[in-house]
C-alpha cells in the first residue's frame, strides 16, 4: 500500500512515518506539512509538499492524517474525493457535525476510515479484551474505564485544550481513548449520562473532569472518568467485572490483574502481569517505544482492513464518530441533567 502522511513533521506524524517505513506491506508515497523545511525533514526520499493538491496528485492508496483535529475535515474530504482510504488521528474532528461529514464522505467514496485509537493495541488493554472474549470471567456485569493526566501543563498548543478548536477538555483529549475503549469492550454505546466540572483550570467549555455512565444496547453499563486533575500523572485503566471474576488493565506502568473463580464468591485464582520488558524499555528509552509498537500494529490492521480482512481490532469510522458523539453527549447530559440516547451504529461498512 502506498501511503502519504499529512502532518508528517508532528510529534505523532513522525512516528506514523516511522511505522510506514518499517511495514513490509507499505511504502511512503509522500509527506506534507505546513513548511517545506518541516516536510522535507520527514520525507526519507519520498516527495515533500506543503500544498494539498500537489500532495494528492502523487499516486497513492491511502493517507494518514496526523494534524490537529480542527483542520482535519477538508483534508479528509479531499482524500476521499481522490479515492483514498484514510487513517485519522483522534479525535476525528472537534465537532460532531464535522465528524459526521467526514464519515459521510468515506461512505460516499466507499473508502475505509480508520481511527487512531492505538491504545486498543497496548498489551494490557488487548489482554482485557482477550479475557472478555474467552469467557473466563463469565457473564459481563459492568466495566470501569479511566483516563487522566495533570491537565494544562501537558499542553504545548492552544488546539490541545481550548474548546473552540479542541472540542472540549479531558473528554476530548486523554479521555477520548477510554471512551473508545469502553465502546470497544461493550460493543456499542447507546446511552450516556454524565456530569462535568471546570473548577480547576477554568478554561471555558473545557471540562477538567467528566464522570459518566455509558450503556451498551444490552444494558451493560460502564462507569467512566476523564480527568485533567490526576496529579499522579498520565494514567489509563480498564476493569471488567463478570459473574466469575474480573480483569484489570492499566498503563502507565503497563500491567494486568485477572481474578477468576468457579462460581460467584468461590475460591479465587489471581494472575498478575507486569510487562517488565516494556517498563525497562520505557525507562531506558521513552514511552514513545510503546506508542510506536501500537502504531505499527494499527498500521498492519489498517492495511488488512482495506484488504477485506476480518476479525480485526482496529477502530473504524463508526468508532471514530461514536467517540466524538459520546464526548458531546456527556457535556449535553451534564447541561440538561438528562441521559442522551444514541443509535446503534455497529461496524462500519464502507
Ligand atoms: N494516538 C495517540 O496516542 C496520540 C497522542 C498524541 C496526539 N495525538 C493526536 O495526533 C494529532 C497530532 O498531534 P501531535 O501531538 O503530533 O501534534 P503536533 O503539533 O506535534 O503535529 C501536528 C503537525 O501537523 C501539521 N499541520 C497542522 N495543520 C496542517 C495542515 N493543514 N496541513 C498539513 N500539516 C498540518 C503541523 O505543522 C505539525 O507538524 C492530534 O489529532 C492529536 O490529538 C494522538
């Protein structure tokens, strides 16, 4: 697959370029960024551009769009217009309407839209999904998801936290990965009830904390928190409780706990996984090594998706849209005090 990268010089864009170079089934077709100097620095022999028309004139099959969300819509629409598949960073767009237009363009062009919810591939979270699917913890009763960090000191740019261009606060930033994780585990989210606070950082429209309950179509609930006031630092966690046990996955550090029992309340067996190789690698090098490994897996699945692959875990266009819709629904519910119902989107068929 010949793949172009838009936003190639960014923190994540550079990692996306590296994964394409390392993927045997992919070739870096072209790169684009805001200045020629930035674009050329990430070109690795491929043509570099600052102009979308010239970039899209290069023969290619797909683009990875790793710009901030608020500039993504025209880039996605032009790519679909040109008949390309798109792998978009998260969130798909900073508005529900923009996300819907992007998805509609993908469907109109019968192209695949993949979303950069790479935490699905973090070993601890993939293990949670595996355990759920194995039936080891019995019938699923409820799940808990959590994503947070210290908030404003983490950000370098306005688009990361100012609601006019970010969409909102913790829900749209660190929280969006765990919104997707909840949907990934529940199958779908069709009901949302939430509360939100803005007491600490006081950025208008950008919640410091959002707490919510999501429900799957069959009524399985998820308890959710996205926060910009986790003074302990960057943390994400998922717990799934079933009739015969529970499984927990967390990062950072990467770890799992699995408790199983023959019958509710029976003798328990506990398994812990600590991923020491990952913890040591991150200490010696960077958290980026873990993100990079997940991007690598995500790219392989994106290629498989466009090739008609099945049984994949990549987030599709419906996952991209639903994560944004749920973030907006939590804010709406916090405003009205009422739950918000959403239709069951299911899997995306281009
Ligand atoms: N999946 C993850 O774990 C993860 C982590 C961090 C950020 N992100 C997401 O990745 C995206 C990029 O984040 P980042 O931290 O790399 O930001 P960044 O600012 O480092 O990079 C963005 C790049 O896009 C370029 N750009 C902006 N507008 C452009 C345009 N119209 N055309 C071409 N290039 C353009 C910028 O010049 C910059 O090089 C965001 O959507 C962010 O939310 C994802």
